[in-house]
């Protein structure tokens, strides 16, 4: 555990039931931070109370840990909404110490060969993954510089931000971009004692694997039902066999690294891209 007592963190894209964002938000709260949850919708299943409650449910989880929280709806692709989100957080908490850029585009029509890739699909991926990271970093960095007390920014890249893969061109390009952007911003913000790092997960057992399977497979199974299906278990076991440590990452594995990067123990680290892949890619 790390000492994040009374720090204020923003975690974007944190409303998913099985997602990395939820795990990060809860881990930062356990370490003492007050956590702001952002997503594009609050409760996607508000008409079905038996299903997952979205961002509102994550807020309740954090408050049950004795920390303060709030949900701010914002499209990270929209500069005005991002600036408004930053303003709302400052109005409520008065400061922002940690930013985790976790929001990402949903796999879909972009998972095709480049010769079949529509401009709209390309743009959507770049807007969420890269432009969204830029806009949130810009808004929060301005506050951190003005406050003069340093800060921590963690950007979500990917193992596929290190090497390309067929049918992932848009996604790979965006995640390569996140790494380059992280290095540039880290140099700019270092004099202000603001650390900027990226993490590069490999496969993680989240909803996104289901969305990816749905986008690239003819199997008659939706992403929503995939997470509880036998197909998921067999697929995860198959992938685990190719990972040196022998298992597919859980969201908590990513959250642990984020917590370290958000803590004082990482004060001398900046501009890094840290692989979290169980040894699948060794430099």
C-alpha cells in the first residue's frame, strides 16, 4: 500500500464493471486518495437495476471506503467538456494531484485491414485514445503548474503501442502516439516536479477482450455475455499458455502499477513506458 492520503485523483473511463478504470479507482481510494470518476455515461443500465450500475456504482464503492468521490460525465474528445470537467473537480476538491488517462475507444469497425479502414473509424480511435489523452493532460497540467506542488500523470498505452499488428493499425498508431506524447510532456513538466509516465498492458481480462472478439470474430456471442461464458474461460486459458508467468493479467495487476506511479515512491521516474504483460515482451 502507498500513502496517497487526501490526494485528489481523476480516473477517466472508469465506469466499466470489469474494467481497468474501476480497479484503478478503487486501488487509489484504498491507498487514501479521493477519486473522481469520469465516463461518457453515468449508469448505462439505469432501467435494469439488477445489472451493473456504471460510474455511479464505482463512486459508491469509493465512498464505502471512507473516501470522497464524484462522477463527472465528459467526452474526453471534446475540449470544452474536458475543461468543464477539470473546473468541476477543482470546485469540489480545490486541487488535482493525480490524473490517470484510462479512457479508450471501443474495438469495432477499426479492426480491419488498412485498405478497408474507414476514415470515421480511424478518427474515432485517434480522438479518444490520443486526442483525449492530450486534452486531459493539458487541462490538468495547467492547474498543476499554477498550484506549484507537483503532480502525477499516468497515460494508458499498450503493448501494441510498441509493435504493430495486422488489423490493429488505428489502435497501434494511437498507442504509439500516447508513448511519444508522454515523453514530450514529461520533459516539459519535469521542471514543475510533475511526473508523466505511461503503462503498456498486454492482454487484460476485461470487457474489452469481449468487444475485440466480437469485432474480429464470427462467433455468435455478444461482448456483454462473453465475460461470463465458457468461451471466455477457454480463450483466457489459451492466451495464458503463451505468457511466461502463466496467467492473463487482471485489472488489479494494472492498478497496482498505477498506484506505484501515483505515489511518492516514483518521484524519480518520468517519461517511462512500463510493460505489464507477464514477460510476453522482454527487451
